[in-house]
C-alpha cells in the first residue's frame, strides 16, 4: 500500500553555522526519507530556517546589519552545507515568511477564541542600559544551590539545578554586565493543562519511544505548566495582532514553520484545484497521511507536549510520531569550542567526503535516544575497512575481469543460491531502516559484504585468468561478484546516494526500487569502472579537531624525506625516488614507524594508456584490493608477468587523484642512476596482508 508521508527535522537556528549535531539529525532523517521513496511511498521532506528571537536580533546589532540580512546570509550558508551532505529536502523555507506569519496568526486566533489562552502579569529581568527584557539565558550569576560562578539564569551546568533567574546570586546581564532590575509585564499564556487528557492518550499510543515516554511521565507527574508564548519589544519576530508591543515567542511560531514550509512547497507544486485538498490530506487528517518529526532530546518537551496540544487545539492533526535522538559527542566529550571539538559542517566538507560521515553516522544510529559518539580513530578505521576494504573492493576487483572479457556480464550466475541469500535479506534490512535501527542494518549489510569477498577469495579469478581456456568461468565469477555488489549498493543507497548514483552508471541500472534486487543483472553491458571511494587519511581527519601546529625542524625534515614517496606514487621515475639518499634529511625511528608497510600480491598489471611510464597494478592485501599506479613500465615491458608476485606496499599514504585514476598507496622499488626502477620482492613464506616490521 502506497503511504503518504510528510517528514521534517528540527529547524536550524539562523544565527550560526551548522555543526555536527545538525548534520547527525539531517542525515538520520534523509536516510529514512530516501528509504521510504525506494519502497515506493509518497514521502515529502520539509524544513526551514528558525529565524526569530532575541539572539538573532542581538547578533545582527553586533554586526551592524539588519536581522533580515543576517538570516538571509545564514540561510544561504545552511543550504550549501546541507547540499554538501546530500540532504534531499523537497522544501527548505524560513519562519520569517508570509506563509508563517499568516499561519501563526490563524492558529493564535483559533486558540484564543477557543479559550486556550490567558493573560498574566509576570516579573522578569530588565536591562536598563540595553533597554530590553532579558531572556533567562542572557542572565548569568552564581548558582543558588552549589555556588558555582558564571551560570545561566535558568539552570546550572555544574550541579544540574533548575531555578528562576531571580534566584541567582549576584545576577548580571550578559549584554551590559550590569545588575538587571525586576519589572512587571503582562504576557500571554497557552493553557497546556487543557489538553492533559488528550496528551496522556496520545503519548501512550505509540507515537514516542519508551525512553521519551518515561521522561514525559515525569513531566505529567510534576503537573503540566501553562506556556508563555509572548515576548516584549524589542524582539525580532511577528507582533501579536491584539497585543501591541508584544511578539510571538520564537518557540510558538518556529514549529508552525513546518506547516509554512509545506505551504510554500504546495504553492509551487500542487494544482490550484487540488490545493485545499492537499493541505487537508497532510494537516487535517490523521488517517489520510503520516507526519513525522526528527528532533534531538533537548527539544522533546516542545515537540511532544506543546506542539501536539497547539495542533489539536487549532483543529489540525497531531504528529504520527516524534523520533527523538540523543546528543553527539566528539571523542567521548561534549562539543566544545574551547576544546577544539566543535566541528562545523563547513570545516568537514573542506577536508573530507560527505558520504564517509553519512555512513559513519548510520553505523552508529539506533531508534533510541542514546548519545552518539564521533571517534576520530574509529571513523577512519570503520570507513576504510567497510566502504573501501569491503564494499568498493568487490566492484573494483571484479570489474576488470568483465572489461577484459568484452564488457558484458554472463548470462547466468554460478552460485544462484548465494545471490538468493543476499536478495532475501531485503525485508529484514528494510524493517531495520523503517525502525531507524540503522546501525543494525549496516551490520547486516557488512556481514553480507564479508560473504561476497570470501566468495571471490575462494574462487580466485585472478589465478584462473592466467588460463585463456577458463575465460568464461572468470566472467561468471566476476558477474556473481558484481551482482552481490549491486544488492549491497541497493541496501546502502539511502545512506550513500552519490555512490549509488555512480554505481548505477557503472552497472547500467538504477537504485530507486527496493525490490529490484529480487532479479539479478545478467547479460548486460557495463561501463568502465571508476573508483567509488578512497581511504581516509588519518592526518586529515585529525585536523577536524586540532589546530595544525607550526612546522618544526623535525617536521620539516620528515616532510622533505616524504617528498620522493609522493613523487613515485605520482608515477615519476626520477633517480632516488625509492629511497632517501645519504644526503637526505634525517628522520627519527618514531617518524619511520608511522609507515604502514604491508605485503601485497599483484593480482593484475597493465599498461596505462596515455603514459609511457606508468603501470596500473591491482593489489590484493589480505582480502582487500588496492589500485596503485607505479612508474616502472620501462623495467617491465610485459606487465602480465608480474601477476602473482609479492611486493611491499606503503598502505597508509593518502590516496592521490591522478589523470588516470586514484592511486591508493605506493609499492617500494630500488633504483640507480641509469639502471631503471625495480620492485622490491618479499621472501618465500610471506602472504599478502602481512605487516612488515
């Protein structure tokens, strides 16, 4: 049955850059949306800039620009970062929009006329120098419970106590560093208690995870408090129609931005005749469509109590479910600018590929509210092992055999039962995606990838390829391998949409139908294989949280010694590139130990068209496959004679993109002034993958 689904994630606030926490949530949401579309469902994905509030007003004043200019600039930056991480919004709008003003006023009037609002005089902090009432977070002082200094006006980060700003010891305004005065002002309150019975039924009806329901039970037991939905001027936002000088609190109009974003999409895509029906389908009926919000646990109170109550009180549908995730930590610590662990989306995108992070987050996310840790070392190890060493390895080691056999897949699979095992996993893995148990799905997929690599290792097509009479058998094995890769890529398409698109072009297929894996791809012509992923460089990953130190004498010496390595990797044959001469800079044993030297087996070797120096080597390294371009063509005019030889590979060099492809390491050679360049061999008894010590 085709489902009609509307999905949102929390709106990013328009006064700062997107960070890893934003990206974690957007990736979680985007994966789920892409999966639903592969299942054939009608799934809309809407989001917007959260553009109102005191922080934006203050930030704009500090920069000497208007709030409108600030939110326009920030929105453009946010869109670029979301695009960089392949987040596929159908609509990305703004809460500072005509649609949101209209909807906010309509919901307000409906709630007011139904008696769900009341007025009350409140006593609050006022900064006489800044000329404005202060939000709780704009007041700091000493915690009244633990006496910790410099704490926020609503809670203590040291002992966790919550309190009123007036309870702070020696409170100060963060705007003027003056002691605030306490003044009375009339505010508008939403009667949340009017909806307690409805909310208890709603919360208990499966719309929330057990962890979130347990927290809500605490709030119910403490009693639902009415919600202040107004703020005093000056304030950047929408003025309340019947309350001059009062503005809607950002948390009232921000979630209404979900509807406004949908409305903006509807105006551009829905026909005039069906326009009202489309709105009713998504926002008035809980039977004709599904509505899901992806949010962090820090804003669950607003989305699971206030928001459903506002919607219900305004005659609109409530969310089908609110999916709440935990916080993100970096190397086990909270994100912190002072510790260097506050990682922005832009900082990452200027250094590393987006899909590596999408995959890593998927491999860590579950359907619960547990916190997610981004470990730099684990990120490098998991990405290089899973994406490069397992997934892409299958395609790269099989494609060459098909290409040399005429470029067409075999007409039958040699192991149909193995393919059936892979295809039958579709429903199990699909159920995990549906439940947002991405980590479990990734584990299942990688177990299948291990099975595919074992199959290829057992069949040894590189050995069979030496006998021309067995060419058809080699093609059949490679066809089996590529079909297993196709299934795995289909299962990972929601996580790796760009790699899926590249794989689709390579295989001449599409990854848009979840059920397509039920039929193998046979007899089809495939395109020349292009590298789909490269290994992450640990040094580059480290710069996400570390400020590069100034170059020292030792570091400069190490860099000088490393330059010949890079030269050989690029395919040059200058004398001395394989070894540091006695005149080269001295490096320490610790610096040398950073090289990961491995035994590698040459599975295939061929000349590189367009180069008179390079050979393209396909290396087996303990079940993984690497491509290395080496400038040894003059010394080995018959490259096929190299197949089966064991060589020494520097395995932890950063991949190097060349005109002919990506070189994923360097093989060690010996050279003289005039005698050419020759591969270093490994003694009898060694096997590929062994570490050289």
